[in-house]
């Protein structure tokens, strides 16, 4: 198992070196995110992080000589969303184009890799909740949900990459716990190493006061595809490494936040697809935390949820108990977000500046404008 770790470092090195080389190139080509509108960052930030991560992942998987049939579907699906997402960053494509692209990527995984949700496990009792003819439509819906949930978290420096790393680390730990040491075990390790290579230039630290690069829509959609693929692949079939409900715990914060945002918009009488600044990371900013502190809080909470899922799997806690606990916490999360924003509105807390990343998902499309230099 541990012999795979040096191989995964290839992705880290390639991604880091490529970003270092691409920053000046992106600035010359105009592949930058400009401040203005809903974007309050300073300067023109290169948005080629997604491209660098894809190259790092591709070279890593090819260099360690995994069977082509094993990696071809995820590379093709990832390339599709990366290309369209990058074009979207540059030319502001319509939401219909992005939606069709995401559906196409989901169908590649379903058809070419036979990756789909056959069942949801024992959510209520000892009966396995199978999906039957709804398997493929619900799989496509789930993949789109993960893609857009990641995209919606890409609102602060390091947040989307950090949350993705937590989910993938949870997957890796569960695979190790279940004795998975074949070629599939190294795949999440490669993904993690590649994202860490990106975070070296994106996550705020004492030696990096602000991001030098963004992942862009192409990068956030790429991460969504990678995560959705792994969560579905390893939570299905008779030899599954973890139950479907455990996958939700690993992905809790992006899922909670996305569903909460949409429900709150509906309750307020607005479209669930409208835009606002009421995500969980916005809440921390409103409470006076810095960008770095807000990211740390959100990642810390996400880590706790992932740990609960891992422990639940290790201790063989019944799936229905894990499910009802997950839903109960969601109810508390929703209530807490609702009350927090009500109190903030009553106290007229000053508006916030959001830095880092974008929020241009299908679920929450923003009115985007091109801004002059």
C-alpha cells in the first residue's frame, strides 16, 4: 500500500512546476480572473489551475502504467468539463452549454465505466433500497449535484481544493481500511497529491497572503467529476469499500450548503437558481473572520463530518442510524443558517468582500459581465 505514495508525488511535482510556468503565460494570453461585479479580489489572477491539475493527474496515471481501460473514462470525462469550463472562464458560455457538458461527462462515466448508483443501501431498515430503472437518471443527477456543489464552494482561496482533499482523503482511508491495494487505491492518492500541488499556489498561508492562481470553472468541474466518480464507484456493488451513506458524510459540507442555499431561496420566494452571498463561508466572513480563518473553520467542520463517516464505517454502525443522524444534523445546519442570517440582517452587518474562486455553477448561475482592464 505505502509503495504507491511515491508514485502519487508525481502529480504534485508536475502540477506545481506547470503552474509555476503557466502563471506568466496565462497573464500574456488573458486567461485571468478580473475583479469587478461580484469579484472583489485584487489584480488579474491566472485561472489555469484546472488545466495544471488535469495534466498532473493524466501524467501520473499514465506513468504508473495503469490499464488504459481503467483510467480512460475518467480522463475523457474530466477533459470534457475542463475544456468547456475553461472556455466558459474566457467567453462566458450559457448555462445550457455547461449543463449539457456536465450531463455528457456523467454519461461517459455511466456508459464507458459502468459507474452508476444501483442502490442507496439500507437507509430505513434491513431492506436494500435499490433504484431499478431510476439508476441511470439518478446517477446523472447525483454527478451533476457533486459537480455544482464543488463549484459553489469555490468562493474563497483554498476552499474548494481543501474540501475536495478532505473528501478524497476519506475515500483513501476507507480503501486502506478495507484492504484495497490494487490499482484503484493509487487513484485517489494521485488526485490528492495533484490538488495539494495546486493549493501550494492557492491556499492562503503565512508565506502566501493571497492566491497566485485560481482553478476556474474548468478546475472546479474537474474536481466534481473526479469526486463523484470515486464516491459512486467505491460505494456500489457487492465488494463495495463503504456504504452509500458514508459517501454523504465524506461530502457533507458541500452537500449541506448547496441544499440549504436552494431551500432558503425557495422559502424567500426567489428562484433556487438565483445568486446570493449566503453560503457558509460568507457567514464566517460576516462574523468577522478573515478569509484564511473562514476557510480553516469550514475545512475543520468538514473534517469532523468525514471522520464521523469513517468511524461509522469502521465500527459497523447500522446504515439507517448513520442516515437519520446525517439528516438530523442537516436539519440543525439548515436551522442554524436560517437563524444566523436573520440575526445578521437585523443587525445590518456591513456587506462583505469575497475573494478567491468563482460561483458560476448550473445550480447557482451568476449574472456575469466582462470587465475591462
